[in-house]
């Protein structure tokens, strides 16, 4: 393999020139698009020094013309290589640069820069897509105002959109028309967007507290008209929330969202013109599932919140990615908690972090929230940067309190408005706004790996006190063998054996201050003592999941049952349930056979079930078993079949033991619940579906019930859950329902994705063979990332039993698809290869098979930079 060059944070150098205004003119053609740009630059060197050469990034471009101050630059003043153009001699007061490039959007399968999706043209510029359109300083710290003109055929492309406000339009004599947009806010190139097509629009308005009326527009291809109502309402809620929670108003006259079918990620926050993966914005009231509605709301809010955290204040360089993503995910989490259920939102945040980020942090891709180097920045849109980044922000929020945090964010936005910032700038603003030193938090940005928080308790009956010994340890990660202690906020309480939280008075304090407090562990070890504790208590630790760490406390089953039954912290209750079921699964794993359910577990579950109507969604989260991946994380070596078998055993045992409960709950909770508020109905259904899953696990009667639900329901969530359970349980039985589903809904790509995913993740039958067949199905399309994720992504990430077949056929199959994809869409190829990099976690045969496939990919000539980076790191482990 040839090694591409790495980029280092420590090498950051400010831009050599400022750009003053950029104008872009797109002449869109069916096969060729001409892009004319014109911009003025002035040197930006410290006084007395000459400006360096001007670097214009550009990749794979056909350059038709370049003019500097109206004439072609001499060959001696221009250097051209595969990264772009370097111009020298641009000192003096200012220069005008004009560039014309010729683009072929139809051939752009990587979906970065200008590309076609269905009948429309659209762009994706984050992180480095702009350089696939023209030569320009494509770096986030170069900001300027944009004017964009789009010229296209009026019939095929009646709607022409770009960032900002529409300032002009007209028709040409040849059947084309043009529209000009001007964005008054300076922005980096990654926030540029342009869309052209025959689009339907759903319009609404939002009035800000200062009385400005904002036009809201959601654009879709005409066949998707009528599926945008939920997104518009979510947008209005998000706008209102940001006004109330942070005092932030929207800053343009219109806010546009466009849905596209082919998209590498979820959505993109381009200034005033968001582009969304159709799956994250469309929701047909008849066909959207409960999860779809939640996803759409969360993603719409996330992109909207970027308007301040990301756009108004942007990034100095891509190492600071978490400055916008971590903060925006945190704001999204706050919004979801405050407009939905705080308890459930937090449980899902924690579950998500453990399921996706913890494994990343313990594998060959482990990197800090702010990485120190990368080969390709698009590989750093990770769970660590987004979700661990959000947890780091949450710890700052915990330390400063809500009012202090809000004041800090406001100072940050005021101080850096219209400019590019760093993670230190953010921390500095929080410090200055609150007078609280926060420098110790830097380690959370710089150090990779999940810290283990070890807690041990000792009760002293004579002195009636309780000692807690807290310690921390972070395992080594690639390139970081020695770790520093981190400041870990541990929110805790102490529960007496009767289930009451005790008033907390620490050694040296005169009076107790509440039943909950946050102790921040700074050093490697720390002991704390609580007074007036008559009997040995049960500590309630890491309440509300106060830090992104793995907790190690030797709870007994009885203690876990007490926390589950009596604690008032939903995260601690949920986690106690997870540990109780995990413990039962591990018993089965370690001792083999089919051990009976421990009585402590069944009694605790019984208590949870008794209250199911009060909080059905919480009960559903609590009684869902840990995933096979999460169980695997707890083991020294991933025993694929044994883990599957042990979990199946527990599913069956829980299904049979509580058969009567599951039957009642399923009948009571599944269904459409006409007249019940949407969130309540969804919560009931979630529990109803867990009950159905346990019925299926218990045996044939459950499978019958799933079949009945499939046929009889009028609710899409019910129908899809039933279909998934059938496909998972019995390939033969599922055949007919799968056929009828496709016949009925096969023209809706969002439902086709779900149909593909159900089959790709099913345990029954020969999973690999099924996936191979799906790839030959007319609905499959290797060029569409959603299809690829539904089949190949789902198979390799969510079907361990078949993907990790011991003969290695699953590994070889995915490796071949990765190589095919690399030529089409390197970003998607680089994501798909990730599961193969975890070879070190498996037994010798599987490890050999996985690393052999990685080597095979690595040995291919002409590997993309994206894929190369992941494969090389995967092999180095
Ligand atoms: N900034 C986008 C977000 O809201 C992420 C994103 C969208 C992205 N499209 C992309 C990242 C393409 C890399 C490549 O999180
Ligand atoms: Zn984002």
C-alpha cells in the first residue's frame, strides 16, 4: 500500500489570504455543468512579512480557464498537482481570481460536491466537497459572503435554490432560466449548497420573538409531497426551543430543507438550505413508524441548532469538529428530553453511547474527541466526535449548572460571531462567563479510551459512616499508551436497605445537603466518607449517567433488585435491570446448559411489570435484553454462537416464565390507539412489541400471534415489528408476508429499506445466502447509500451470527463488496469495512479470516484514501 500523507493538528497555519466575496455561476447541463467562480483575495500576513503562496484546493477537476486580475497567470506563478493549484506572487493590495471548471454530476457516485439524485442536482460540501467543484481555499477558517446564480432548463428544473435570500431571477431566450441568491452571512465553503429540480414545496411560517416572520419551506420530489408535515412541525418546535432555551433566533428570511434519496449521511446544515437524506425528513402519516417520527424530529432539530453552533460560529479546522457536533448533539439531546421524556432520552443516550462509542474507543479506530491527526477527515464523523463529544459538553453543563452554561454559550457565540473557533475558545468563554476554571477538562478532548470508574464501599458500623473509594483507569489506545486521570463527575446517592435515599452529610460538614450530589474524581484514587449511616447502604452511582465511563461496582443481585425497584433515578434503574439480565446471560455462558432464572431477577421483573401502564416506554427499555454486541463487549473473547445461544436461552426463559403477562400486555399495548396522544401511543406500542417478541421467543403460539398481528393491524410500526419477528423466527413462515409486503409497498424506498434490513438482520435460515439474493433484487442499488446500509451495513453490524460464520464466507463476501464500493463511494466503503477491523476480539479462526480479508483489501491497487486509512489502522492493531 502506498501511504497518503497525514494531516496534523500541530501543523495548523492560518490562511495566507482573506477572500472578499465569492460569486458562483452554475450552468447546469444534462451531461456537463460549467461552474464559473470569481473572488477577490488580499494577503493576510503579519505586518512586515510577505504573504505565502495562495493554495486553492481542487480535486479531480477539469479546469477550463483561470484568470488572475484578468489574464492567465504565467506558468512560473502557478503550480498544479493532485491537491490543487498554488499561486505565487499574490502580494500587494488585492487580486481577482476567476475560475471555470467543467463538472460531470451524473458520474459523481461519491456524492461529494455536485451530483445527481433522482431528477435533481444537489451538492454536499462538508467536509471537503467544495474542492470537487472548483479551485478555492476549501478550509473552514476561510469565510466570505456568497452570491450564487444558477442557470438551467426551465421545464426540467423549475426550482433553483442556494443559500441565503433570493435576489433576482429571469428567463433566457433558449428555454433556460436563472435565479440569483445572496447570503449576507460570511461562511466557509463547507456550508455552501445548491439544488435544482422539479420540486414540490410545503410552506409554513415561524414568527420570532422579535417579530420577524420567517418563511419555512420543505422541498421534495413531487411523489413525496404530503410527507413533510411532521418535519415542518418539528422545525417550528426546534426554533421555538432555541429561542427559549438559549435566546437564539434565526437570522435569514427563509429556512429551506430539501429531501434527497441519495445521501451519504443523515442531513447537512448548509446555511439556510439544509439538505436531508429523505429517510430523515419524510414521514407519511400512513407509513412512518414511531421510530421514524422520532428520528425526523431529532435530525431536523439538530440541523437547525447548527445555525448557531456550527454556522454563525464555525470551526478553525477539522480537528475541532466536535466543537460543532458535540455541542449540537448535546443541544439536540436537551431538546428531545424537554419536548419528550427526559428519563427515556437519557437512557437512550447512554445505551447508544455504550453500544456504539465504547466499542469504537476500545478498538483500533479509537481516537480522542479532538483527534491529533487524520488521513481523511470524513472518517472522523464518528460516535466519539459526536456522542462522546456531547457527553463532554454535558459534563461542562453539570459543572456550571444550567444558567452558567447558558451564559457561557451566549458569550461564546457573541465573542466569536461570524468567525472560526477552537475547542479552547469555547472553554474560555464558559470560564469567563462563570468565573469557573475548566482547564482540567482539556484531557477529555485529548485522551482516547473509555475510563473505567472503579468504586468500592466500606461501612463502619461503630462510627456509623460509609467510605467510598473511587478510582479510575483508562486502558491504552493506539498511539496513547500512558493515560492521565480525568475529572469524572460522579452523581451519587446512598440507599438504605428499605429503599430510601439517605440525606448525605460528608465528613466535615455540619448538616446534610440533599440526597444526591456530584463528587468529581480528579485523581487516580479518592476516598470520601458519608456520616450518620447506620446500616450498610447501596450506592446509587453515576445517576443520570453523569460521565461517559464504564462503572465497576460489585453489586449483588439483591442490591441491583433494590435499585431497580426503589431508586428514583431512571438511568440507575434501567442500568440495574441491564446488569441483572446480563448477569443471567453470563451465568448461562460460563456454566453452559440452561440455568433457571434467578428468583431475584424474576421478582424484580414482576415488580416492573406491575407498573407497566404508568410508564410503558420505560418498562420496554428496562426489560429489553442487552444486545449481543454489548454482551460481547463484556467478554475477553467474542464467542459468537455461545453468546447468541445464551441470550436466546434467556429470551426463551423470560418469554415462558412471564407468558401470561406478555400475552396481556401485547393485547393491551400493540395497535393503533386512535385518539391517544402520539407519544403515549408510541410508548404503549413499544412495550406491546417487546411483549410480542417475548411471546415469539417462548414458542409457536407467539409466532402465530406475530402472524396475526402482521395481517390484522392497520399500523405500520405494528406491521414491521411483526414482519421482523417472523423473519427472525422462521424463514419459511416469513416468505409469504415478505412477498405481500413488497407487493404492497415496494414503490416506497423508505419502506423498501426497512424490508431489506429485516431480511439482512434475520437470524433464521442461511443469512449470507439471503443477503446475496437481496443484492440481486431489482430494489437493490449499490449507488444508493441507504440501500447499501440496509443490506450490507445491517448484515455486517447487526447480524453477528451470519456475518461471523466460522467458515469466513460472511467476511469474504463483505470484503468483496467493500472493494466494489470503493470505486463508487469511498466514504461508504470505509464505513462498511469497520466491522472487519475488530478481528482481535475473536477466536483464532475468525481473527485469521477477518485479518486476511483486510489484507486482501489493503493489497488492492488504487485504494481510496478513506478506505486506506481504516484498513491500515485495522491491520496495525
Ligand atoms: N454536518 C452533518 C451533521 O449534521 C454531517 C454530514 C452531513 C456529513 N453530510 C456529510 C459528514 C457528508 C461527512 C460527509 O452532522
Ligand atoms: Zn451535526
